[in-house]
C-alpha cells in the first residue's frame, strides 16, 4: 500500500485519540503504520530534502488540521488529545475526514482564509497537489524542481564554454570537493599543446603528499574502461598506472 496522504491520516489519528489520553506523534506512528500496512521502506521514506520522515510529516499535518478544527487539542507541548467536539464527530461514524469535512467548523474556516494561497485560475493541477501534499511537501517539491532546472541549465552553459574554461571548471569542482588546499596552491589547469592530453593537476591533500592528473572530456556517452586506459597510457606517468578517478558531468 502506498503512503497515505495527510487527509487519509485524519480519521485514524482521531480514533487513536478517542481513549482520552495524551499522545505524541512518536507514540502513534507505529500503530498508524501498521493500520496502513506500510512496508519498512515506506516507513523510512524521507521527504525530498532527506531531513524528515515523509509519513511522520503527513501525520503531523493531519494533527495540525484536526487541532485547527477543534477536534484535537494540546494541553502541553508535544502532546495532543481528543476534544468534546472530536468525540461528537466520531459518534457520527464518518467514513472519512478531509479538508471538505473540516470546513463545517468556523475555526477551521477562519484558519483556511488566513493561510490559504489561491491558485491561478484554471490551475487544476495546483489545486489537486495542494489537496494531497502537505505544505512542507509542496515547498520541497518546488525547491527540488527549481534545483533540477538550475542544474540542467548550469550544465548546458558549462558544456557550451570553450575547452579551457571547461577544464578550469573541472579543477575548481574537485578543489571544492576537498582536494588540495586552495586553487593557487593545489590546482592548476594546463590544457595546452604538448601536455599529452593533461588538462589539470591537483594535490590530493592539503599537504600535497600526492598528485592527481586530470583530463576533462565533454562526452555525452558513458566513458568505458578502454577509453580510460588509453588516457592513462597517454600520460605515461606512474600515478596513472595505479588508479584513476572518474566523474560524469
């Protein structure tokens, strides 16, 4: 079973609180995970940022909306319990609880008016997404999309640059990854005739105890072992006979 959206979590969460006790999200997550028959992978799935558990985030927002509608309450920080209104709702034996159901309560209407972002006219996709995703999911999805588009644009620009600029970018990237101390001390882009195809040199550590020789290739296909071996033989340097580092851009 797929991970339920936050609206599908509302009624099961309210039912768990029907015992009248104070609960925490940590307490109820295992029970809810079992009710939804989530796999181990689904229980551990993270948001796109990798900073928070996806199912916990959805249950947390279900909790927030139920509180805004007056069905749950927080007597102390980090805990929640059912209210009289929550018990009255359960007594009606609703088949489900969602945003439409909660709009019958004035407090929830006021909350939605104050916080709801109006989608553009005709943007049904945005409306549907807002229904199934929590606010944090929407933010992270938008961020991931922007980051992906910027990454693709940046790669296109780098690949369109001259060979000498591309070689300097590769050296700079490896330095930013922790190789060497500074660009002036540890990195050197060569890329000139008579260098046997050598495009750059960086020091493997800040002390300069080892040296890595680079060759930057703007290939769109996968670079196989034969091509790498040809490059190493062309260098005719001892270091290339022992190991190589290969990064795809």
